[in-house]
C-alpha cells in the first residue's frame, strides 16, 4: 500500500494511492490509522508533498556501499556511520534543490529511506522491522567541498532543501528484491541492488535506536551506492526504486 501526502484545495491531506486516484484518509496514518473519508481525488489534481515531515530527525548512514566508500577514498566503517540532517532540509517531489552560494560542488546521493512507525529504543535487529511504517526514496544532497573543509558533516548535509523525500511511502516493500537507480538529466549515474548495502535495514535500525530514541515519522537514510557526482542549476535529478516510485527534483541556485 502506498501512502501519499498532498495539497488539494488549500489543504494538506493524506491518501492511499489507488491507480490514478487517491483515497483520502481522515488523518495522518502514522497516528490516525487508515480510516478513509469516502472521498477520492485524481492524482493529476493534487500537488504531491514530502510523504512525511520528520517530527524530530532524519538519521543518515554514511559509506554503506563498498563501491561508494572506495570512490571517495574512504575505508569501509566497522559499524554504521551515523549523522543527522535537520527536518528543515526536507522537501518533496517536484520541489527545487537550492544550491547555496557557500558551495561550488553540490552532489546528489540517491537512497532508500526508512519511515519509523512507533517509538523505538534499543530495538533488536530481529525485531527491527516491527517498528517500520514503510519505505520511501531520498536524495542525501551534499555540499562535498564543505564536507571536506568542515571536517564534519552537519553543514554540508544540512542546508535547506538538501533532503528531498518521496513520492510516497510503501508499507509493503520487498527489501530483498529492491534496487536503486539515479539519473541526472535522464542519464543513469547510480545503479545498484539494495542487497549491496554493507549493513542491512534491521542492523541499521538496531544501531540507530541504541543511540537515539526513534519517534513516529522519523526517517533513516540507508546510504548511497557508487556514482555520486555534482549537479548544476537547471539540472533534473531522479531517484527511482521500483515498487516505491520515482523522486524527481529540479535544481536552482540560491
């Protein structure tokens, strides 16, 4: 089941994707469940938004694909390498990624994103999927030059618009069969099965929840495969995961 968050008639609403229509939900399904209003809205009549706005945090995992670690000259970490992105960095499908004047090397990083469904602390890996609401797609936009010069990643990863998420949350995604493709202006630049992750989803959730209490709506980014690279104003970046959808964003300068 795919869950979308959308704007229609000046109201922000949630709905279940049913072909070319959205079955309107009575409230945020993370808290109100899947009660419907009986209304249906054509997808073409709405503006899709980021399917979730994290209540407290976006937690991200760095260097979780061997080839990506290697392309940047980094060692593979012994355990998941964590960093945070502020929820003010989140934008939705179709929104513009804004390249800040502080950076001359802003890069895409297509990723699978986990949406947490309930409060979770010290979750065991074998129980980790029980706290997952669903999965969506993210672009962990990075100011690579600032990442190098700052020596830590908060600014480089945290600018406004640096966390596109969407287009919907899939609650029944098959991780074992998943794959990710990123395109820059229609050209494939990243392509990998999700099984190439060094640390799998249960391991990531267990590790993250040992450090931070996870809240409903929190998002975890699971790392990016090889092929990251820069984009410029006027470019279009697409990240696709079959079974979830396609996240498309344009780029402009501030």
